[in-house]
């Protein structure tokens, strides 16, 4: 009987040590996984360049099917925005900007932030008035790092979100007005 009690005395500390070691490795895995993904978003893949964003991007409303927002990005760092808003009770709004500057910023986790000078947000807000430009007082929700981003006056910031499909990286551009609200997603159409 004395041998069983000695085994029991060793089993409890041994089991506790194994549980602690397992928890330690789980915590390391979770911390590494969050660091690599930017706490919710995958980093830009190796070899990504600004030319991967060149082309036409389209966002549309699920609630209002006649609301379209098109971005045409050129590799020279300029873009054009074309907006169409149509409601049953009001005349349609068509708005087109001149070529405006854009630039891409990477943070320490490899997440891409697309800075758009002079971008209009009337389509996402479903407003007929497309004259308003962010004055820097309206922050952007960055759900990748669970924080708010305050753009410079006159600009809007889009998150460049990466996802994998059949081993090929694809991207969407997202404008997030709040953490609880759905984002305005631009999907690549053509080069």
C-alpha cells in the first residue's frame, strides 16, 4: 500500500506539470498565430507590390442594388472614383472625381492600408450628396488590429484584406465605418 500512495503522490504533480506545459505551448501558438495574422487579418504575401492593386474595383450595396462605387487604380499612384446612386423617390446621382493620389502603407504586421486622397463616401452612407470629404474627424475602424485609425484631413483609408483561394492570394479593399457595422467592400473586376 505504501507504493500506491507514493505513485499517487507523484501522479498529481506530474499531471499538473503536463497541464502547465500544454497550456504554455497553447499560449505560444495563439500568440504566434495572432502576431502573424495581425490579430484578425493575414499579412500581405511575399512579393506583393502596389501593381497588384492596379485595375478596377467595384463596391455595391446589397440593400440598395442601384448603388455602385467604382475605383480605378493606376500604378502611377492615382485613382478615379465613379459613383452611381439611384433611389426610387429621388433622381439618380452620378459622380466622378478627377484623378486623385493614393498611396499604400504597411504596418509592422504586414497589413496594408490604402490612403485615398479626396475619396467620397456617399455610396457607403447612401447619401445623394457626394461633396463631403473626410475632414480627419471621422476615424476608420481597423478590425485587423482592433483599433481606430484617424486619417489625415481630406483622405479615407481602406484596409487591403488578403485571403487565399486555391493557393493564390486575392485581395479586397474594405472601408469600415465601425466595428459593429458591415464594411463597404471593393472587389477586383479587371486590370
